[in-house]
């Protein structure tokens, strides 16, 4: 301590200063350095060790558990099942082949029974084929004879200048609807004739006992035949094509006012029989067209020609069709 000038410092202060000045360094406490902790790294280490232990335990469980390992017994069972599957597949294939053989044999037997039950079918087919061959030979001979006497080649005449009125005659189910499609494909070259529905009205007048309109229908048919013949350049379908039934009914009503029409529905296809049976199915056997009415209307009309197409078909096919 510095004393004031002219004064000496007190003794107690001198001793305290000396004690403080000469304190040894070893008596002072040493300062500790702070230690920095790494909690994130420790956590990751613990998680890695735990995952490794879990993987080790899972592998040990799979290795030591008896149900998770394929045994020799299971391998043998799988092999036996595969052999059984192959045997069943081979047996199924053999059974299918046997069934196919049985089916073919059955069909052949049925065809043989049909041939025995109807022996005339093959004879008719043979007769038709022979007749067609004879017609062809006759036509060839005619052509050769014509060629010897004429320089121009022989040409078969398709028509004679007359207007054809075609009636398709056949039992129900012999192909009338096919002819309808045929006429429709002909376009304007084939037209429905008014004679067809009028002739059907005359036929209905007979089997329905309504003869009051028979004579008016006959007169209308004669007039229609003359009018249609004068058009020329076309073919008139007397049935199957249809399309003039409403016109025929209107003309017939106008010719005999107050009289009930013999037939109040469509003209149908003109098959034998025609329609389903009106008023009851028992009447179907009576509902037949009459071709003589059309022939009478065309008789004496200059330039008109009646042509008839006859339809035939196997009886079994007709039954399936209708």
C-alpha cells in the first residue's frame, strides 16, 4: 500500500500485502474444461445395434423353426400331387377323344336310320340329277344342230316379249321369304301385282262364306291385268313381294259399298296354307290361295303370261322352318 507522503504504512497492512503477494500457485483451485456431449451419435449407435440384434433374432427364428423350412416329406407330397395332376389331365384327354368318337358314331347311325326311314330321298335326288343332265345334253345337241344351219351362234331366249306374272307356289316353309328378298333385290324391274291380293280376297270369300264381293273382285282383277300389262319392261310378282294389299282392299270396298270384306288382314306370302288361322287355328287348313283366279284374270289379255315357280323342300326342314 502506498502511504501518504511523510507517513509510514501501518504494520497490519504490510503483513496482509505480503501474505497476498507470496501465496503459492498450488493452493489455487484448477479450472475444469467443459466437455461437449454427442447425444445424436449415441442414439444412432443404439438404434443400429438394436436393428442388428433384431435381424439376428429373425434369422435364428427362421433357421430354427421347423414349419418354415421345406422338409423332405413336403417335397415328396408336392411331387405326388404333380404326378396326380398329370395323370388326371391325360385321363381327361382320353375321355374327350372317346366322347368325340361316340358322337361321330351316333351321328352316323342317325343318318343311316334317316336314310332307311326315307329311302326315296336319295332316289329322288338321283332322278333329279339325271333329269338335269338329260336336259343339258338335249340343249347341247340343239345348239350344235342350230349352229350347223345358222351362222349366228345359238342364244337361248330369256323371254318372248310378254309381261310375266310370276306366282311362287309352295307349302308354307318352302322358301317364300327368300323370294321376297329376291324380288326386293331386283329393284324397279320387279313390281307387286294387284292381282295377288285381289285373288286372295276371292279365295277368302269362298272359305269364309262371304261371296257378295266375289264378282266385284273378279272385275277388278281383269282391269288390273290389262293395266299392268300395258306398262311393259318389268316382272310382276303375284305373291311374296307384297305392298298393294291396302290398295286392293280400298278398291274392293269402293266397288261394293256397305259390304264386309272377305279378308280384313294382310295378304301374307300366298303359301299353302296362308296365314296362321283366322278366326281360330282350326281355320288354317281352309286358308289356301286359288291360282285359277289369277289364270282367269290373265286369260285373253294380250301380252300377259302366267308363270309359276314350284317350291320343294325336305319335309323335316319344312317342319323346322314353321
